[in-house]
C-alpha cells in the first residue's frame, strides 16, 4: 500500500492539519485587520508599479528606517511559510515541491491583499510589498520546515532498517523459464 507522502499515524496527521488550519485562519485574520484598515493620513503616497522603487526609497532613508520598513514587509506573511505546510499535514514530501506550493500560496495571498487593499481609503498598491511578502514566506519556509519535518519523520517513523549485505561467495544460478528453448 502506498503512503502518499504522509508519514506518521492518521490521528497525528489530522491533528497537525487541524492545528495548521486554525493557525492559518488566525494569522490571516490578524493580517487582514492590520492591512485593510483605512488610514487617516493627510497625504497618501502614489502607487508604485515599478519593481524595487519602494525598496530603493526605503534604503535612501537610512539603515534603521529601511530595516523596519523592509523587515516589516517580510515579516507580515512570513509565518505562512511554516503554517501552510503544517496545514497540509505531510511529513514525507519533496522539499522543492513543498517550497514551490508554499511560495505560490503566499504570492496569491499577498496579491489578494494588495488588490483588496487598493480599494481601501489611504491604502495603495505596491509591487514591492508583494515581492517582500513572498520573500518572507520563502525564507521562513526554508529556515524552519525542512528541519522540523526531518525531526518529525525520525520520531514517528522509528529507526530505519539496516540494508542487507550480499555475500559474494553465495551466487545462485541464473533463473530459467522451463518452456523457453535455447537458440541453435
């Protein structure tokens, strides 16, 4: 029977998935509340469809301001890099596929937030926010998920069986098929 990349017991998978879904929903509610509130500012910056323009402007402000602005954008959706694979509930999955699925979901969530945010008073669309949010998801995924999955696999799969060694002295004869004759 094929395991379909899940690993661990069924009850454990469902528990991880339930916790993951609850944490993803809670995180998205907080992010939605933070990003979709109308701002009461006397001025609003223009939209920035040019990639990296806002990042360059942040870097021109100084090291501390740039760190706060760029780091804040990266940290906004970074927990999704860990929570989305947790909600998937899989332990044995290809790392590249897990990363690509997680980053794609992060990009789609960030894009949805940016599009909805452009309709809120005082909020504007920034391409750099999309890039930084996606980078935060990717960095969090790469930093946490492979290590945690490896530990969980070792814990729940038990010790791996040792491979059997073939002894060189005992070689059997080649298998034969009784109805097949040899060629002349």
